[in-house]
C-alpha cells in the first residue's frame, strides 16, 4: 500500500523470478539424474518449462526462461561441461535450434494465453452490459435500474464504491449509490465541468455526450487505476445510467404535462360555464334593474315585485354556482376534509330540504327507515349532496310527479336514495353524469340551465366520506341516485370520545 | 332607532342604509373595526350590524371590545364556510348572524328578533308558546297537543325553554349545552343533537322537515315562531 511502484512492477519481477527458479530446479533434478543415467534430448524438458512459464507469466518471462535454459544446458550438460564453450559444432546447432524454438514457442503460447484472457474479459463485459441493458429496458423504476448499473460497474472496474451524480444550480446531488460512500460528497466537483481533485481516487465518467446530465463516479482502490479494457465497459454502463436519468426526467415531465392538461381542460370548461351559465342570470339581473329605473310609464306594483323577485332568484342561482365552483376546487385540492359526527338522520334530511320552497317541498316524499337513528356523516356536506340530488330530480321531472328521498340501513353502510320519474339518464355509461361540467345532451342551451357541477361536487363529497355514489335507470322510467356511506367510522368515533 | 352598519364595502353599507331608512331606522356607518368603535362611542346606536372580515381590527375583535362595556344587540355578517369566526363571535356575545349574500327581509327579521329580546330584558320565563297544535306553558310546565297532554323529559323541556327565551335567535351548541347541562358539558354537541331530535319527534308535525326547531349547520339551533 505504501509503495505503489513496487506493486506495479511486481508481476514482471515475479515472472523473471519464476523463470529463474523453474530452470534452476529442472537443472538440479536433471544433474542428479544425469549422474546415474544418460538422458536423451534433455533440452526438450527445458522446452516444457518455457511453455509453462509462458502460460503463467507471459512473453517476457518466457524469453527469459528460454535464454536461461539455453545457458544452463550449455553450462551443465554440453561438453566441455562447466564452460560456455562447445566442442562439437553439431551441439552448437542443437543449442541454437533449442534457443530459437523455445523463444518462438514461448511467444506463441504467451500470445494464446493473452487472447484467452482478453476473450474472458470481453465475455464478462458483455454479460454485465447485457444485464445492465435488460435492467434499464425492463425496469422503469429509476433507483432499481440504477442499482443494477452501479453494481455491475463496481464488479467490472474493481471499484469499492460507485455513485450516479447529477448537477444542478445548487451543486452535485447523489442520485443513487452503492458500496463505500464515506466522504464522497466532499470530493465531488461543484460543477460538472470541474476537474476531480487528484488523489481523491475518484473516476468521473460523463453519462451522456449532450448536455451535462450527470456522471458515474467510481471510487477506485488506491494504486489500482482502471484498465483500458474495463474503461470501455464502464463508459458503456455510464451511458446506460444516462439513459435511465433522461427517461426518468421525461416521465416526470409527462406526468406534469398530463396534470396540467387536465387542469387546463377544467379551466376551459369553467370559462365556458362562466361565459354561459353565469351570464344568463347576470343578464336577467341587469335587465330587471334597468326596468325598475324610473321611466315615462310608471310600473304597477305587481310588475315591480315580479322584477325584484326575478333579481333575487338570479342572485340565488349565481350564489349556488359560486358555491359549487368553490367546493369543486377545494375538493380537487384535497382541502375539504369532512367533519364526521354521529347525527340524527332527520337532522341531515331536514337540512337538505331546507333550501326548497313550499311548492318544491310538497313534491318531495321523505321515507326514513324507522329506527335508523344516527348516521356518521359531516352533516353539512351530506345535506349538500342530498340537496343537489333532490334539486336535480325536481328540475328534470314533471311538476306533477313526486321525488322520493329515502334513507335506510345497508350492509355496513347507510344508504340514501333520491328517485324521480323524470327524463331519465341519457344513453351511454351512467357514470358520465358525475364528470365535472357534464350536462345532458340537448340541455346545453335549453330552458333548464344546469351548472354541470352539482353531481361532480356530490361525488367529491361522498368520496371524501369514503362512500360511493351511483346512478341507475329506474324501472318504469326515471332515475335513482344512490349514496352509500360507510358506518365503520362509528367505532373510531366512539374511541375518540 | 339608530343602527350602526360596519362594513368595509361601500356598496353594501349603502344598500343596507337605503333599506333600513325606508323602514324608519336611522343609520350611521363605519368603514372598518377601529372606525366602528369611534362611531359607536359618538352615536350610541341601539343595534350594530357588524361585518367579520375587515381591515384594521376585524369583527371578532370589535365584538369583544363592545361586549366589554355594552349589551347593545350585535348582528354579525359573515360569508359561508367561515363557521369558526361565526361561532366565535356568537360565543363572544354577538346576538345573531347573517350569511352573505342576504336579503333585506332576512336582515329586518333578524334585527327585529334581537331588538325584541333586548326590550324583553332579563325575562326568566318565556311567554306561552303555540307551535302549530302544540301549546307550551312554561310557567305551569305543561305541554299539550290538540288539548291532550304531551310528555317532555326535563332536559327536552329545558332546551325548549332556552330556545323560547331567545326565540328567532340562534343559540350555539356551546350556549345551549352550558345553559341546560352546565359549563362542563359545553363540548358535547352529540348529546344535544340526540335530545333535539327527540324533541322534534314530539312537537314537530313532520320531524324530517322541521318548521320550528331549525338547525343552523355547525353553529346551533334556532326556534322559529312563524310570526313574521
């Protein structure tokens, strides 16, 4: 650890040492055997040693082994022994042929080994990249996809830790990480184009060519730089991480766009409602007020009263629309929590029917299940729902027919129903009537102005209670609107005192 | 009869002034909370119509300040959904409230009710009541329907007595509870609702469409006598 140069040189030195040791060992063994028996072609045995050294330690060590074997052969086994001179010229040829053969075979063997190593390394890279690609393609969850990429990057590069870092105006943010992280934040460059401080042991690989999306940061163990071959694979993994980040960003943009689109649709609908539904009562108020101004012909008191009553009715209608728009926006913002309390059912119903005048009230038949007692609701909100439903039923049915308001106990819930003998639901899915700004076909410009918000508000309020609202076609004509509110809150409420 | 109208919106002050003057009231105006206290000190009106949401000292604060030294009837103007301030004003001693937008008829009716109560002074026993065919004589503690005796529990009778003493005027849950049960029960609105429901079943011709015992949602109850 303390002396990196020794460590980097050691493979070569070890190769040379191994070559020397192997040749010496073989020589000692051969010398011992030679004293008893003559060994034919003992140079072939040296060739085996050279091949073995080439396989284990590479080209340099193989050449060294060949030369050492040549010298050992000459010194110990070629007459005159223990001299480098050679008496028989044929021996010279044999020795030289051995040297050349040993060198060439050693080189070829070492080359083969290197190729095999390279192939194995590539195979590992390919497997890692394939896994990273698969994870990126199949895993839409950003952190899970990045975790796989980071893990593979560590394995391939030998890094002890890795992180994906993104930069914004405030500086670097670690998006995902694996392995050793201690002090990572201190070392990260403040800006993507800044250099990493030397000695940090960090390798920063940009995630994409275009714009500085972020970087893959590898924490390398001291004294072990990334090999060139591994670098290719790491670049490729960084690219994958870049794809994941880009995709995540696009998905966020898309979600925001969708929300904005929906908000925009509501706003457009609201504007068209303001321009139409709000204007007609405003027009009637203005016209009536104008008629009340003193003119050439004095108005008789009955006409005056009629005009003033018209103004009052228009104001009430406008006020109701404003309430509904406010209610809807508050419900959509999730800012209208019901205050659920046990309430006698007749109080809820009484409150719901209060806004109706005597003529309308005489058309409403109330049918409460005996012994129903209390319901667990926000009195004001549920009364609002029932008022809206009864108002719709009255508005869309003949004045000669009656509207029924029923309350009874269901399975684990309280059920309210409003039934009429009116126009009935339009063709198509029955649930469409609960969409904000929906209005029945042909009602758009009709003499029965609706706001298109009442039922949307009802659904919002009922759902805030954890209940459901539904519409169905009534047998024999007309509509039944059904509200189910859970009774399960009873226990919670009592527990709270 | 002098009325102080406190509202920061000139068109509302103006409309109320015109309406009240046509019915014989004399009107003084104030445009915010601070101004209201000054004008009140100068003119000593017999009724105050007080907006809640105002700059420079809101209606609640004016209400608290006035109640520190005056029993003048106060009628609070509020917008819907501002329940908390409405209830706070009533519990502070405001006499009743009106929700904007309101009609002049409603305003006149409420004013008459609070004035009637102010004139009646410290009556402890309400006048005998006739609610449809139900007659209640508080002094004799007798309740009859079409001449036949009707049994009310002591608590039901007490609730009805409180409401009758403040006929046409809203009483908050807290006010009713502390008067009938005592201060320590002031939070138990549920109990009150159950007793009112039982009371309705006995005296209302159609309990699901109460004519006399009216619910003021989230606030309290009001006894309506239909004499308007």
